[in-house]
């Protein structure tokens, strides 16, 4: 039964997705100033129509806000795929991410619609009730929806929704990677990336959506659906917690050289300075070693970046490799540390005169520039 539903959702998601640059695809900005389009990209209404065939939940005739049912359906599909017994297949992971992304966007818009339907339109000034009911309008993107929720609707104190939210942006980037480039993110990485967004959406539903559902039947059905979702969510939470405890010993004592993984987002990549491949302890994402790992870590190609006039990494005063990157570490997540991906050495900073990372002799106060001991000695000799 669920497989049919998942297939319908999958087909809808596949049709709906378009290559985007921004993780949240602010469609209205991309075509700013145009008239409303007749064939909108996914919106609550559009999803509602297609999902009526696939979901018994949406079939209920007394539903006042189909968008809410759709959002919950996408959310449920995402958690069911992620919590699948025996572990999800790569295709499940891709669908789970697409569905979670769709769930976030649809649920944000569901709340906007409850408050004032025009807020769902990309151009609110052009709101037309007839077109709205027919689904013939271009809806705002998720980023804009979050802005409007904050500015026009107001959120419960328990809910913190920010268009720049690290977890939401990371989910959008993961969706783009999986949609357009295939992506090789592992089961663990997807679980770790999606869990914070799942949790955030459950908070949003609990404190900002359900209290505003006026129809008791609709509220009851939504509560039932959330109970189901919560059950699956517990499995995902338990998996992430277990993996974290499994690797805790391996990470202990290395906090000053442990950086967040690009794939799962957790502080689990230890730059221990060995010649071995750098691998995320949590999700097993491999980064290679040395200079190669530094480039892999930022997701760029050294060859292309330098050919296009970009800069190389700063060089290391200990091993000589150009592999020193400014990173956050588990020991100091809020400050920048300069660590060499080749040898694991931590440096005080980068000399603004020779671009080498190492111990700095001093900072030129007026200019705010740092100078290393070598450059200082050289200048002193000339003086
Ligand atoms: Zn990882
Ligand atoms: Zn080094
Ligand atoms: Zn220098």
C-alpha cells in the first residue's frame, strides 16, 4: 500500500524538481518582475491535486487545508523511507531527501495559507481567489515563506525559523547534490543531515500549525499522522545517537584537529596527520589525503579553481604542502583554526606577506596584517 503511495510521491517529486542554483530555489527572484505563470512549479495546491490519487489522508473531503495534509504526507514518506527496516537503499535516501525538502516547503506555505492565502503567492499583490483555487499561480519559495512567517504571521517562541538556518540550507544543498549530481552520501550522512530538519518541522507543526487548525476532524487526523511520524523518528534518532556513541572513543582527545564532515555535518573528520585517507568516523565519507583532502573537503577541484584565477590553500611551515585551511574544530567551533590537511599541524595564523601558515611574529597594528618570523627577520635585516 505504501509502496504505491511512495511511487506516486516519487513521480510527483521527480516531475516537480528543477535544476536550481539556490538550495531553496527562490523562484520568484529568478524571474523577478514577470507576470504570474500559468504552469507553476510545485506549490501546495499543485501537489494537492496530484496526491489526491495517492493518499487516503488527502481523500477526506472535509479537509480545509489540503496543503497541511500534503506536507504531512511528504514528511511521513521521508521518515518511512529513512527508517526502513534493514536500512534504506540509495534510491530511498534520494527520495527521502526530496520528500523532506518538499514537506518543509509545503508545511511553511500551509501555515501561510491558513493565515492569509495571498501570502503563498510569489507576488502577493496579484492575488486572485479564483486563480488561487484553480492552482493557477506561482507560489513563493521556501526562503520567502520563512521570511513571511516571521514577518507577517509570527511564530511561537519555541520555533526558530530562519531562511539562513544551517540545517535547512544543508538539506537544500543535499537535495541539489542528489537531484543534479547523483551524490554519494551514505545512509549515515543522510540520517544525520535530515534529523535536525525533521525535528524542527515537528516543533513547527506542534506549536505553529496544529493550534491554528480550526476543524476538529482535520486536527485529529493531523495528530494521528504526527504520531506515526514520531514513531519512525525515534528509530532515526536512536540510530544517530548509537553511531555517535560508537565513535566517541575514537574522537576523544583529538578535538583540536577534528573538523565537521561536509557530508553528514558532524564533527567527525580527524586531521590526524597520517598518510592514510582522511575519512569521516560517523558516515565514512572519504576525503583522500594531504592536498587532495583539502580540496575534497571544500568540494572544489584545485585544477579548475586555479585555472579560473582562484587561490591555492596557504602553505604549511611544517610540511611545506599547500594544504592549510581555515576551519572550525570540535574544540573551538566558533573560531577559525588554521590546520594543515597534510600533516595535521595547527598554526597560529597565516602571514599576510608570504601566505605561509605558521607562528606569527606580530600584527602590524595600523594595517591589521599578520607577519611571520621569517618575513620579520628578512625585513629587519634589510632595515
Ligand atoms: Zn560524515
Ligand atoms: Zn603541514
Ligand atoms: Zn611571512
